[in-house]
C-alpha cells in the first residue's frame, strides 16, 4: 500500500473514531438527563440502616409540641381544674334562715338513691322554711337533687322549693314523695344563696316533714 493510501485510510479511521466517540457522548448525556429528571437533586440524609439517601423532610415541628403550646395547655388544664372545684353546702354553716339550729344530718335517701352530702330542711306546715349560705361570689354552677326522703310520712304531701340568689328568685320546683327534681343553676357572682321550702297541704293536715336537696353543691 502506498503512502497516500495509508494517509487516506488513517483519515477515515480517525473520522470513524470521532463519530463513535460523539455518539457515546450523546448517549451518556441523554442518560444523565434522564437520571436528573427522574431523581431531581435535593438535600438528603441517610436512613437508619446506612443505605441509600432520601429527601429530607420539610415538615415543621407541630405547634402543639412547642414549649409555649405545652405551657398554654397546662395553664388551661389548671384553669379548668380550678373551675371544677366542688364545694358541698353540707360542709358550710348557714348564715341565715328560720330552719337553722335543727340538726337533720346530711345523709338522705331520695327515690332509692343515697345522697350523703345533702341540705335537709325541716318544714313545719303553714310557713316558709329556709336556709341561707354564703357563697362569697365565687360560685359558678349549683347542682342538687330536690326531693322528699323515702322515710318521710309525706304521702300526698307535695312541697315547693325555691332558690334565691341575693334575694332574686332563680328557680322554683315542686316535688313529692317518689318524684324528685334535679336542678342545675347558675350562681355566678352570687353572694348569698337561699333555699326555701314550704308544704302544699290543707288546713287539716298537720304533718311536718323534711325536704331535702340531695348532694347540694356548687362549682367554683
């Protein structure tokens, strides 16, 4: 083969080599582009097993987990606890009322249910009988089961029971033996709570009985 032929042959080989190299480079660029498109670049962290990387979570810490939120929740819980503090009238000494001085105890059974922290008012026929308690304005709600004790001789003898807050009527209920009435009253800001009871009886009925407010209590 002559020198000219050698130069031509080498020239063709050089062109072919560059063509192959260009093709390989194009393929590599395409593969890199596909990888970048499928797996976009982002901050990553190792998993617990030390294997591949995963995108770092951008989720922020929940507000409820922050110290300020925890302190707020604790303050709210303490506030609710204070508001739900229960005080029984049976643990207080009446400050007024014509039914004072009669020790009727605090335990009464009304319609088969025992109420150990009750206000029991001795009712004499033909008059209003009452007891008054000092709530000092710290009360929120008052609860109780108004009725006549199961052991009372009160057949066909109903009673009217009224609740007054600072001399203003809050609620009146009528009860009888076996027919109690549950009460739930707002006593917010009330200084004095008065409970009044009177019997509904004829002039010929001379019975005296005890009327009760079972587990009379208020929250503060």
